[in-house]
């Protein structure tokens, strides 16, 4: 179940020893522009770089996450990178060499940060047979979702030895608001089949509406996650609490979802 912890959302299925995580909202940051107030973790959104870095630092503090962070420009792909503490700082400056849409690690001391504003953020955590934690974070818009980025994240964690993987899908745009075109439905059909597209892209009032949270839940469970928690909040329904690309026509800040393994004391 998702619950609010001060300025952020958390999922109780990821509340496991040695793992910290959180999903940011618009609250608790230091941005002061009307569209980025107050928690914006995205560069190129109008805030000074130092402001964004301070927001990321604050978000990590609220979530109890390591302040060594890796993030990246995202490209709506299914590309996921394995990272270690050596990757700390990548993506927290503007010239980043390795675009991707997710990270996994088995190393403590590094926070995996993905960024969203209507797309679905998915955080994952599992343990090996011997009890060592493994974590992952992915950015899943409809393209990445349909391409199977969640499936891939689960597979990577399983290949690293995870035996019991839980995943949480944070606040994103839901089917109440997410109107899409025929082209999107056709692409989902092509990648995932007619039945899948029929379950998650439905006609209503003469339009098509997509449920990307539902798509991710099904694909994560199918890939072998033992439990998937979905946040019911819709970003476009509550633009005062969430950065929503659609609610603002793109003039907006960016939210973060982050997970990491906390170093033993
Ligand atoms: Zn909505």
C-alpha cells in the first residue's frame, strides 16, 4: 500500500531492511518558479542547476537515501544500466553521456533516480537467497512500458540472483485522463497483442484512454515479481500536488522516484 511520508510517497512493500526509497511530489523543495514550485528534480526546466541539485539532495534526505546519486537523460526506451558507486554523480550535471530509462544495482551507497511527469515511475527491490538486497528504478511511459522495460528490470534482477522481487508503480497519469491516439493503441497491439491492448487501451466517450499503471502491473507480475503495488493517484487530476506534463502543456517541473541500498553502519 502507498502512504505519504511528509513530502513524499512510499510503498510499504519496499519497506525492507537495507533498502530506502521514495516518490517525490511537488512539495518540500526550494524551487520558486510558478511551474517548478517547489520540488523539481529536472534540469532544463527553468531552475538554476544548483536549485535542482539542492532539491535532489533534499529528496534523498526525506527518503533516507544515500546522497550519491545516478540519473540520466531519458529516451522512452527499454534500456537499463547496471551501475555501482563509481557512477555516482552521472546525470547530476548537464553533460551526461549515457541516456537510458532505468538502473539496477546490488551495491550499497548509490541512489538510482528516475524522473517523471505523467509517465510511470517503477521502483523494484528484491533479495538473493543469502539475503543480499538488489534494487532497480525505471521510467515507464507508454513506449517504454509497451517495449517491456518493467519485464527487463525484473529479468535483470533475477539474473543477479534476486528470488523475491517486489515492485511499486508511483503516481502517474491514469485512464481517467490519459487520452491517446489510434497510433498508440496500434503500437501496443503490435508489441503486446490485441488482448493486452484491449485490456489497457479502452474506448470511452468517443476517445481512447490508456492505463499505463495497469500495463506495468501485469507485465511486472508476468515477469516474476511476487508483489506489485500501484499508487492510485493521477498526476493530471492533481497538478497542484504533482508535476503533470499534460495538465500544463509541458511547462512544468519534474518529479523523481528513487531507490538505493543503504550502507551498513
Ligand atoms: Zn486523472
